[in-house]
C-alpha cells in the first residue's frame, strides 16, 4: 500500500501477458503492480531519498530520509528508463534494473515538480513544470534546462502534443491554459486563454486527444472542459512548389534538433 499522494501509469503487459502498472507517492516509493489471476501483486522498484542524512551518535547508524514522489513518466522507447519528480524540486532519472541508485539527478525546480513528460517524438527531450511558476525543457544528457518559461502562476500540469515535437500546453492555477509552439515562437505562447475564474476554481490537469485536435482540461472541483484547437494553432508546414510536405517521426526529431542547436550555439543562424 501507498501513503499520501498517488500517481499511476499503465505499462505494456509483461512477458507472461499480465496486466501491470506503476505508481509513485509521497511515501517515497515507486511500485510495480501486476495483476496475476485475481491477485494484485506489488514490488518496490526504487525508494526516493533526500540528500539530508541523520546519524545516530551512539551507534553511528546512517539513516536515509525518504523523498516525496510527485510525478513520473516512462521513456517512449527504452522500457527500463523513467523519470521521477519530487516535492523537493528534483528530478531523478532511474532504471527498473537498478533499484539501489539513481542514474542521474537534476536540480530542476525551487518547489515541487508537479508534472513531467518525455517528448512524444524526440528520445532525449523531456519537459517539467512546477509550483515555482516555471516550465522547463530538458535534454536528459545535460544538467541544465534548454528552455525555461515563467508563466506568472504555479503550473499544475504540462504535456506534449501528439502531432508535433515542438508543441506543448500547460495549465496554471490562475485558471489559464498556455499553448506553445517553439517552432513558431521560442519565447511566448501562441495562445493563452482563461478557462475558469481563479477566485473560485483552479486548473489541475491538461491532456491532448491522441487523434483529434482537442484539449481536455481538469479542475480541482472535478470538472472537465473540452476545447477544440483552432486551425491557426495546428498549422502544418506548407509544401514548396513541386514538392511534398515531409511528415513522420524523423521530421519531428529533426525539427526539435534544429531548435536545440540554436540554443546550444546562439551564433548559429537559422536557415
């Protein structure tokens, strides 16, 4: 069993075709749950710890102080790889194969990491948001963010779009949604809209429909608002005369790589 806040993510059926899912909680545990016949079996995958260490003066025992898990996400291609955000503002890169240590740790935010997600197309990129008002985009091979956006209010959730590697959306506690397309504007959202009255309600979750141009937004009162993206928010590249528009995952990866190259080298000129 878990104690405290809980988030759950389904995984593909295991090698024995058993249904399974993972959970993270403020008790500092990442747990795998497998449904075997009529029984739900759980196994601790990793336990989150903080940097703080307490030593017993008499026995010189080192006691681990448990961290609080707030969010997590599994890599789209590497099944063992996953990220865990904490209440302390850190993000740990972990593996199902190594339960005793983190692969890496990012000093990500000044407050709790409320959500994080691997990019839909690019295998190296993930996004995080926090109560410290920021959204950050990361290359998991680097310790510093590639992009940072201040949204002037605590950010409850953020997610990548299913149709473009450079589009993401976030919700803030002041009742607004923010839609960005880094390929259009690297600094400001292309759309910002108030959904609920900030004095009476606040937004908590946001998700793109995987097939249709629709965004679903949840609030703390249990309401769900469904919004259709206007055509100007989902523009596709125009074909040059005599050429077809290139599409597919490789194109989306190249589009993000081009943006990242500009960030890594400010003197690089865009073609």
